């Protein structure tokens, strides 16, 4: 089965273990598989030795457990449909050895057995007393259940775009886990059947281990540990269920029975692997066999929740992250000033979001350098289009910080310039608007020469991606501190700064609440009439599109589908309209991004032509990235 959107539905299953009661465990497993089938789960993982329980100790040496496990396994396999993979743990006798294995089930049969490679023998662990390692396996096939079933730790199980590798418990905790080789062979999901006992702080360590393995290997990692019902003779077991995708937590469940379901995005994983080529320059001398599950239906899974603000951090960590971002911006600016031996900056402050954040960055950079705020030369350059609110907020913020305030009205300069180029002064067209932006930039550049200061740019990531700036106007500066900060994050940083600095709170909240506007068309009664989001659409949407197009490399149809989930209160028509605007502007405005000034990178999405994003300025607008119609026709499932 393939997934057009790249999402696969995977799950762990935890139940009340009946130690050494294989029939009872088999019944529990069958019931959970039936439930998983009803939920359209595609990959289901049970704990290590789930058919017998992990704590059977010397009972493992008796043939009854192994024989009963195979009997129950044959019944369990009958519950597994053709479009599903199930991993069940059991002891398996092979020739003269006993192995701790994962049975891989599909379409009513056992596809393969994957034996555990690394057997712990320290402290509370005695696994070598009972089991042999996969490294010592003498055969490649096992006669079992009336068939010859392959056995080994070098299998990948292919379910459409999904390639699944398997390891068992301790295999993850060693210096070079088997999953490393599986990933190099193409696995994008690793499942781990585990039985991890609990000690103080082990839960966090285990979570960090899974998180880092998924991050460094660019893989989804599904971990299922036994818990409830295991013998507590000497140990307590965790029942820890984890799913991480490239270091991002999807679920972290502790000692809760039942199914734990999550979505993984294979599309994103594969795109990230292609971008990060050095990771896969590593080589493996291990050959893998791919066992393919035939595709039966093209189900287009979609998650039930999508974060509408992927650039923002939710919860209690947000303000900490905001401080970190602001300090990265300030460090970039302070390093530039120090390296070029300049101790003054020149900045235009409009009272809008972008110039406000840039001014706060200047303040923090000067604090780092031990320079007085008076050497921040802040310019207000009002025109007929400037509103009373933004003009007042700009002046108040400058005074609160203690910058040197300059007010240079540009009305007369604008009038003279329009007269010189024979343009009617009452024709409020693109020429009229851009002339103001270029005059302001000219003033700042000339003032920087006069004062010996660096012109700090205010343009943000969203504006750069959309090309919503004036070429050689606000598009240009000597250092662009906001260039990798999207508009939604700009607002969040300002609000969080206000919470951390009560003396700034009133003016910063006022700025954050003011409608976004370039203020290039005269208002009415001193109020804003030109609102950016009424022209190009919601920045919430645009930033969502930017993230998933640039960071994840998603197709237009997938971005649209995710946006419909992320923004349930916005009509599909409005989302489609805004998405069309995004793609049109992104591909037509590359020429502005090709000559952007230097600016600090703070996140995984950036568009510097010298690093993160290189694109021809003359790419066709009618390109493969911007299809007019959604392809498909397969059924879509959103759970």
C-alpha cells in the first residue's frame, strides 16, 4: 500500500501480560489486532516476548513455552490482513539454540523471524542463560507452521513507501545499533520490541535514547515495552510506549494499556535525507533483503491535527525559545559591528512589527557590546500615509529604549520626486508606493554615511518569500536581522519580550495589536486603510505554506490538505486562493532574494542565496511545483 500524502498510521499495543500463560496472551494480542484493523493501523508492534512474558526466566528452557507460542502465533497471523504489518515477540527454537525473536506477520502468515542481536548479561539481566544471539544464527530459514520461514536481522519490510526495520530492546542501547545499518539500507521506520525495567531516571534516559536515534538516523522510531502484569519478583516494568520522528515526539505514553496510535510522515523523512547527504555517506557492509507487501489500495491518510503555527513553540517553553532567538539575532548583529569596528547603527522605525523587532535586536546587541543606546540612531520618516497610532508607537518605543530619535518627514521629498518624474502626486499606484520606500532607504543610507553607522534592515522571512517589499527600498540594508524570522514569529517575539520587560509592555502590545500595513497609501482621519493581509492573504496561512514548502518539501496538494485541517475556521476557497498567491509570488520574486543582504539564520527555514536557498530567478511560473489541479481519486482518510 502506498500513501499519496506520505502519512502512515502506526501503533504500539500494550496489554495485561499473563506470565507463562501463552494462550491468554495470544487472546489479548488477537483482540488488539482486531481493534487495530478497525482503526486502519498499518504497522502494529507488541512488546518483547509478548506471547510468553519477559520474566519467565528458566521456564524459557522448557519446550512447552516455545511450542505453545508457535500454536498461538498461527492463530494470531490469521487476524492480520494483507495491508498490515504486525510484530509479535516470542521464544523460537532453531536447531540447537533458543532465540528471542520478533515474528513479522502479514496477510495471515509469518513473513519472517527477526532474532535479537545483543543479549544483556549484566546486573539484573541473564538473557544469555536462555537465548542465543542473532550473530550466531546457523541457518537462514526455519521450517515452521508448515512453511519455510526466513530468519535473520537483515530484513526490511516494504509497505509502499514505508520501509520497516526491526530491532529488539538491548539492540538500541549498544554503541552501534542494528537500526543504523537498516537505515543505511533504506529503512524509514524502525520498530523496537522491548522489555525495559524501571529504575530512577531511566524513563527520561530511555526517551532521550529513542529521540536521539530517530534524530541522528533521520527515521521514525516506534518503541513498545512490556509493563503491566510482568513479574515483580525483583523488577518493575515500565510499559513505556514511544514514537519519535526525526527527533520530534509524536507520543510518549507510560504504562497505559491499549493501542497508542500515531502518524509518521515518510515524505518528510525522505526529503530530509536527500537534503542531508553527509549523514548517508556512511557505509554498511551488511546486505539487507527487502520483503515487499503488495499494495492493495491507495489510501491517503491525513492526521486529525496539524499545527497551524509550525514556527512557534507551544507551551511553557515558548518564552525561553523567544529569548534564545532574539539573542541569536543580537549575537549576529553584535559580531558584525565588532568585526567591522563600527559602534553605531541606523534604523528606520515605523511603529510596525518588523522595525520594532529589529530595534529590540539593536538594543540587545548594544547591551552585549556594552554600548550606550544613544548610539542607536532611530529614524521616523512619516508621510501622508503614516497613521497616528504607528507614528506615536514608534516615537514612544524609541524614547523608552533611549535611542537617539530623528524625525524626517518625507512628504516634500516625495512630492518633488514625483514631480521630477512627471507622476501625478494624487495617483496612488505602485510608483507612488515604492517611491516612499526608496526615499526612506536613501535617507537611511545617507545618514549612515554621515554618522558612520550600519544600516540595520527590518525585512522578515515572510516578506522575502512573497517578494512583498520594494526592490532597492526596504528590500535593502547593510545587515538584515529579521531575514529568517517569519511574520507570525515576529509578532510572538515582540509579545514575549513585552512579558519579560514590563516597562515596554504597553507600547509593544499596542504595536502587536496594530494591523499589518506598509502604510504607503494615505489613510483616512489618521487611520490605516491599507492592510497587507487584505491584499495578499493571512500571514498565518503564508507562514504555514512557507514552512511546509521550504522545510518539508511538500507538494502543493499536500500543503492544501494539511492547511484545511490546521485552519478549520478558514474556508477551503480562501485557503486555495492564498496558496495560489503564495506560489505565484514565491516563484516570480526570486530575483529579490538573489541579492539579499547578509542576515543571521536562526531556524531550519532560511532563504539566503549564499546558503539555504538557491533558485533560478527565471523559473517557469507554470512549473511542476504549482499544479492547477489535484491529482488522485483515491479515498482519503482522516482519523
